[in-house]
């Protein structure tokens, strides 16, 4: 990661807090604990760490059994759209489109009350639209061609069989979602609750950084204290592309 004007101790504390909490840690709380006067540099520092989390996870392609679905996450209306009428439904300016994918495997000798699938790696990616080509290109980048993919029968998924070993697309009733796409929808519920509880007033422009953190920590949920060391290695191994266009920021979006 490139040099920063902030002291190294700030980075150390930020990495410790981000990896020692199961959920997340807001930049405003980090600013308070560090006693720093300005919110902007603290927020930028945390976003840069979230950026390298995403870069690290991008090394891996999902394989074996893969579940896929999309979700709409509420974000702030972009500046250029604020004077326009608010659209409803899929095209709403308040909704950012996210593809969620995870590796999973069926559990043998399932015990009562347990999930039918065991979850492995998770990815969440902000996309511009739900066109079939957009979904296909996303899957090509992040899913191994030998994977077996399960989705519902939505139109945007009708080209996915071109890339993966097999694509199981079927009409899924709401009550059957826990059986067919169990971990995707658990992840959707958890990330929505996290963003609502900890982070406020997000924009689509920066949403991916927060999703990076969620997935990075989920994918290393069994690492224990070693997750700090892994983030430290990632921080010194990658240059971040993060840039902010606002320099008097006082909120995370």
C-alpha cells in the first residue's frame, strides 16, 4: 500500500479493530478512539484497507457447487440524479445492484435443524445493470468453468450455461429458498443488517469497499487472531486504487 501521511500506528489500530470485530467498525468510531480531528483521512484509510481486502479475495475463483442471486441495496441518490423524478422498482436511483455468489456443498448425514449445505467462499460485487451479458461477464471473472451453478430462472441468468460446467436454473418458491439457495440469502440478510446498523448514507460509488470487508472477514471466519496477520500482509502487498473526490467529508458515503 502506498505511503500515507497518517502515522503507522493509526494503520495498525485500524487493522486490529477491523479484524477483531465480527461485524464492522465505523470510521467515526475509529476517529474518536484515535483522537484525530478530521474524519476524512480516517475514512480514506479504512477504505484503502477495504480495497486491499477486495484485491486479495479477487485472487480466488469460486468452484464446485456455486449459488448465485442478486440483491438491491439502498444507497444515496447520486448527485446527478437528485433533480430527476424518483423511479420505482429495479431502476430506482435509491437501489444499487449487487451480485452475490458463494461456494457451497451438500452436507451428508444432515442433523435436524442444520442447513442442508455447508458454505465456503463468498463474493459480493456491485454491478451497473442486470443485463444477461453483465451477469455472464461477472461470472466468467469470478467463477471457475468447472463449477456447477444454481440460480433461479430469472432472465439475466439465461447465458450462464455458456461458461460453467452445469447451470441449474429453476423456479424457486419463496418458502423453498432456504433449501435451494440457503447461504446466498443468509448472506443477503446479514450484509443488509450490517450496513444498516454500522454504516449510514452510503453511495454506490463506495459500496464495493464495504462489501469487500464483509466478504473478507466471512471468508476467514475460522482464522481467529491470524486474520490480523493476513490483512497486514495484504496491506503491504497491494497498492490501492481508492480515491475520494471530496475532501471535507463528514460521513461515510
